[in-house]
C-alpha cells in the first residue's frame, strides 16, 4: 500500500538572530504517514506557538526541515525538480487563514481562477475553462453569477474563503493543507466552509490536513487528530476517542474549555472559544 505522505522525524529549529546562540525548536521529531488509497481528514490541533503552522509551511515547501525528511509519494519534497516539482505544486494545495490577504485587489474572481487553469493547462478552450470555474464554484456552494466578474472588496469574507477552496478544487489535488481556514470569518459562515472541505474529501477523495486551534470544528470535521504543544506531539488518535476521553493534561485543558453543552451539537450551533479561555490555556498548560 503506497504512502501519499510520509513525514520522518522532522524537526524545525529557528535561529534567533545571526549572532545569537539561542534557538527556538518550533517542531520536534514529528512523524506522520498518510496512505494514498485511504483518503482521510487529519486535524493538527494546538494553540499559538504549538508548531502547527510551521508544519504547514514545511509541507508546502516554503521552508526546509532542520532534520528529518518529508516524502510525497515516495519522493523527498526538498529535492523535487522539473516535472516532479510542478506535479507536487498542483497536487498539494492550501487554503490559508486570511481570506483577504491572498487576493490581489486589482483583479476579479475570474482572473484568480483562470491563472491556475492556464498555468497547469487544465482546459482545452475558453469555454472549457469557464465550465470548470462554474463547476468548482457550485461545488463550494456559490452561485457563479454572484461572484464572477467581481473584485475582492465586493465579496464577503466567507465568499472569499469559499473561492479559495474552489481554486484548490480546480487543480484536483490529492492533498489539501487547510491552515485555520475559518478562524477569520463570521461564525455563521464557518459551517458552509467546513462543509465544502468535507465535500471535497468525500466527493473527490482528497486527503485533508486541517490545522486549527478550535477543537469544536475538529470534532465535527476530522477522522483523526494530533495535538501539538510547544512543538511536541502530546496526544494523537481517533478524533472521537481523543476529544471524548483525552489522556494528556494539555488536551484535557483544551477540551474542558470548549463552550459546548453537547458534543453531538453541530459546529454552527455554539459560540467559539473566548480569548480569555485561550490565555488561560497558555498560562496553565503543563510542559509535556
């Protein structure tokens, strides 16, 4: 059974200044294996400073591991060249936290969606490209006539983020890195965006690494979960088991602070965790 993604004992250390002897370990001895023929949704959870965004940057090739290696379909991503690197860029897509920063304010939605179609030669004609855009937008719950031809400032945060999901879907990825994709949109819109991700997984067989600080959404979206604390994995397993019966003290703090009365209640039916609760986690969480 082939591996889609294999992370082998990856550590990432950031040096603090050119002349400083101090270093920050952002991620420590992290390992993970995802099977190619078993699409799944994995949550990587943790508060600010846990190492989860560093993991996303490593997986996307924005930074290189200090030690260890990341293999995509058996190939080390830091050594990919030519057609292999192009294929990796198409097959591994991302949806980032900020739905505003990724848009050029001078271009319309049409331009944003046309660029990857042209870059990766995904359409045979202009009509084919248009049809693909319509299909992707419809798949994420948007009416093409409501968003095509519009500029970013004419769209809501929720619409922008769903367009980002549609852009990723256009490329028919095997792996999607979703880094806090709903943390900057209204609570009322989060369910729609998360449902779009789940549909991408279900209908297109995309494996998703869902990175979040919010165990509320993790519980309803993911199949499994890995909890990070200060760069270390402190707990991992089936999402149902970990959240209903957390074993590590840090995971228990995270779970105990979720303001829901009922685990079976959908994510759109309760409020998100308060900033006060987040500050309490950081103050009280024990060292792993």
